[in-house]
């Protein structure tokens, strides 16, 4: 008999870091995103253009 094979379907660790470097959608600059929903840097969030885009995130 052949030796036991390791299962191909391994449980993926859900330790995805939420805080990571992202590129701002507005100015394309690298910034530290604090959560998954944060795609725009703080500078751009303060601009009126950001608010008018409808990405309201309180
Ligand atoms: Zn920006």
C-alpha cells in the first residue's frame, strides 16, 4: 500500500491583515489603509470631490 497522501484542500488561514498599504483611488499615492473599506487617503477624503463621488463612509 502507498503511504497516506496529504489532503490537497488545506484550510486557508484567515489572518488577512486589514491594515495595509494601498493606493489611493483619488491621487494614486500610497497610504496606510486602516480597514478594507478605506480606498482613499485622508487628504482626498477631506476633498469635496470625494464626498460628491458618493462613497460616504462614516
Ligand atoms: Zn489620495
